[in-house]
C-alpha cells in the first residue's frame, strides 16, 4: 500500500444506506452498515487524497481528515454528489442506495386499517450511472452485491453503467453486508483480479492501490 498513491487527487465516496420516508415516522431502508465505504474513504485519505464522504445514516465515526456530508434519501445523495463531482478525480459508489422510494410521502402517520396494505413505489435515480455518464467525469468505481453468477453479472453492470472498475462481492452466504470482513472480485474493461476474504479496512487499501494503478494505466495510454 503506497501512502502517496492518490496524492493531489480528489476522491468522492458514497456510503451507507439511504432512508426513503413513507410518512413522518416511517421509512424504507436496508442493512448496509457503511463499513466498506468508510474504509474506502479512510484508505483514500491515507493514500494522500482529499476525500469527501457522502453518507447515509450510519453508526460509524467519520475517518480523520475526511469531510462528511450527511444525507438521508437517494435524491439527497444524488444532489450532494452532483454538487461535488465536478472537481472529483475519482468517484467510488459504495452506498446501498434504495432502488425505490414511496410514490408519495404521507403528511400524516399511516393509520392501521385493513388487513392488507399496499405501498406504491417508484424508482430512485441511479447515482453511479448518472456520474459514469458525465462527459469528462471522474474515474468511476461501483460495487456489485450478487447472490449468483458473480462475475457475469458484475461484468454486465460494468459495461452497462459504463464504469472504469467494479468491485463485486458474493452476498449469498451472509458475506458482505453488515460484517467486518469481505472478499472482492475486481473487474475492469479487459481484466480483473480477486482480493481474498479479509477485514474491510485492508480490502479498502488494496482497492485503492488497484484504483491508482488503473488510473496510471489509463493516463499512460
Ligand atoms: O445496479 P446495482 O444497484 O446493483 O448497482 C450497485 C452499484 O450502483 C453500487 O456501486 C451502488 O452504490 C450504485 N448505485 C447508485 N445508485 C442507485 C443504485 C445503485 O449509485 N440508485
């Protein structure tokens, strides 16, 4: 792990879950702890970058030297990212963004009534795909949590979203979400490597090293 690997660069990271309100007291969310994203932010800082962390609600302490922007919904996360991505050299989307939000948020608490209740949901924006599509945008890194055909699905996502790198993890056996250790398969157009199961802090440093290498290759072409 080279401490100056990202010296002079700006890194923007998303982390944690998003919360999508249903009414004044309820929301839809997921089990993301934010650990992977926070570890990436810390590792990028240690590699010499200036780091901004756009984070959904988590119980984690912001890593030293990292600027944190706290958001709740996917829409807020998108706005916080778009306001800062112009100066970013690297964008790492580690957040577990809710794919759907309530079609309308009730102004009053939803009352218990019938035996069954249906919620109307609508799609949230894809923050990663939005950033990846920016002309002259940053080096873009996504995560892919898959339960089957890890590599095939991740490679499809890499190409479809137009990413520079994707970090895929197998979540079929309780791995990946809300735990301290993880294993990652890194894929980029034309190549890839695997990072064995280890603490997320160490994994994040290796990921940062690969990001710096891939950016170096892109620049030397
Ligand atoms: O398509 P899928 O949700 O599996 O893609 C996962 C990747 O996309 C992660 O890097 C996640 O942070 C990002 N993402 C996003 N905005 C969304 C959904 C996913 O940035 N609305």
